[in-house]
C-alpha cells in the first residue's frame, strides 16, 4: 500500500514538474540587448531570469541566447524583437521582427510554438531557423529552414505544411507557402549556440536571396 | 500534416493571371513590331552569343563571345569578344567599361567597287578591330504598372573604334517585364529601341536604328537563355574613288544567347 502511494506521489511530482513553468534565462549576451518587461526597459545580462510577457530586443550589434532550462535554447539574432508569450508547459514565442534559431531538445510532453506574423510553427523537438524577409507585397515574407526534426507550419488562412530536416520554405506575404525544398544558402547558416565552441553570430543576409529586376542586365 | 491545397489554389490563381498577362504582352509586342518588320522586305540574319558574368555583388565581370551568321545577303559574318565589367553605383544606376575585339565589322569605307565595277562589301572577316566601350545605364522599377515587375532602362553607350577612330553613341530606351514565381525570376520579356549616333563620321545623325523584342528564360540563378528578335536599319554614306554612295541596309536578326552566372 505504502509503495503504491509512494509511486503515485512520485508520478504526481513528475507530472507537476512537467506542467510547471519553464525556467527561462539569458545564457549569453553580446552587444546591445534590452528586455521590455511591463512598462520598463531592462538591460539584458548573463543569467538574468526571464518571465512570460518579456520582450527581447536586440540592437544592430546585439545577440542573445535564451536558455529554456533543459528544453532547449533560442538564439536571437541582431535587429530582432522576440516576445515570450508563454513559458508554461507549452512554450509560445512570437517573432515580431528579425531572425531566431530555435533548438528544442526535451519538451517533456509540452510543446514549442513560434509565431511569425500569420504563421505558426509547432515542434516537438527539433532545430530550425525563422526570419523575416523582404516585404514585396503587403506583409513581410517569413523564411523557415529546418536543421533537425520536423516543423509543422500553419497559416491563419488554413494553409499548412510539414517541413523536414534539410528543407526550407518561404511564406509569401503571410498568405502562401512555397513547397518545402533544399535551399543552398542554408548550408552557411550558423547553428552554433555554444559561445565556447566558436562564433555564434549568424551573418546571413536575406536581402541577397531576392532577385532584383533592376539588376537583370545581360548585354 | 501536409496540406498544400489552399496554397496551390492561391498560387494557381496567380499563375493563371500571370499567363494571361504574358500572352497579352507578347501579342502587344508582336503587333507593335510586325508592321515595321514587314514593310521593307528586309534580309534575315542569325546570331549566337555566350555570356559569362560572374556574380560579384556590385561589381560583375563580363566576358562575351558573339558571332553573326551570314545572312540572306551573303555577308561573311561578324564576330566579337568583349571583356570588362559592370559596376552598380546605385540600385538605379549601372556603369561599365569594356574592351571589344571584333572581326567582320563593316564601315562606310568598306563599301567598294570590285574589278567589275560592282559595289560590294570588302572582306573584313580577317581584320581585327579594337573598340573601347563605356556604358552608363539608369533603370527604374515601374511597380505601379500591372504585374509590378516592370523596369525602364535607358542604356547609354559610348564606343571608340581604335581601328579607324570612329566614335559612336548608342542610346537605348527599353521596357522589360519579369515574371516571378516563389520570388524567383521565371522569365522576362522586353521591348527596346536603340539609336546609333555617329559622333565623327557619316552623313546621318542616326546611322543605325534597331527595334527589338527579347525573351529571357531563367533556367536557374546561374543559367539563363535569351532570344532576341530585332529589326535593324543601318545607314551608310560616303565616297569611294570619286563615286558617292548613300544607302540603307535593313535586316531582321534572330539571336540566341546562353548566359552563365557563376558564383565568385
């Protein structure tokens, strides 16, 4: 009987641990990085705890790596605004501008959702890159490339697609998803999130992915 | 979860609109060019061109080989090798400097009388000519037009022929439309007019007129195919051994080009 109660208590403890909020903190910071919390702006620093509702704002030279405890990490690239909408068992972040790398390892039954404009990217353990591209029509494009695992992407208009490792998509003006395909430029993405292992900044310039009709001059 | 249906439907509608628009554009170009081409019963010529222009960002090297096949007039042909580079000073302005080695070019002084007293072109096929070229071309995106990706070019080119000292200025306004799919260029269509002005030779203010339409198919970012159909008029005038001459040569030329853009 005692053993049964002990086992149930252990199960409850594990369940509580699973459902509890994710301990998010700043793991690495370089250059100008601010945290907007409520109505105030705080300068980001190593080890700083983050709470749901915080907005991470990196400057032109700023870069931050956010630890989601044992669940994974998010690398916030320069000129990026990322809000931490939810840090419950189900983590939801919203990319308002710029680019992020997401690496999710153990979600312990929870989920990770990244919102970018009209797009939602949901994963259960993977590594992927999300970034705003150029605004050609009404809304900016959103590029999403997967390094490991599978990312399910859906739009507010109901369009949906699964993007596998090695593939990428472009969400055109928040409306249309291009078929998943390998993009050669993703070979050069810097997925590293460990400063002790080398450079963490990714210097991909998405502007160069767009062909400029003004540049087509072949005679 | 894989549901492309909505995406496909949406992109399909865009594709249909683009196809109809392209057909309309081709029809309009044809309608504009046909009367000019048909009225003067011109000769026919063909050309081939290979261009290698590595993608160097703002600075694009340029290496081109081109040849013109003997036309229905029985000309010997023209061939040229051009090397240089374009530099993009501003999104709306490109400039270039080039050197061209050409064979088979025909000038006023090459219209001569043979032993029988007939007017003929001199054989210039084996005669090398060096030409220095400076190019300055503003271009503007006319995104208020339907289809958005319209570009107006004004190509201005100065040429100095070191063989005979001839200096010419070519002014070429043009309008091109590029169709994109998934933000990648698919094909382009253009219509242009080029006027050649002899700065220190000839009796005509404009010694060449060229009206042409071209199509550019973007097989990939690195390889493109181009077809150009042009109506040409060259005015010649001069004096050969006391005999003055003045005439216009008219021809239609179809030129195919392969364009390679290796990554630097």
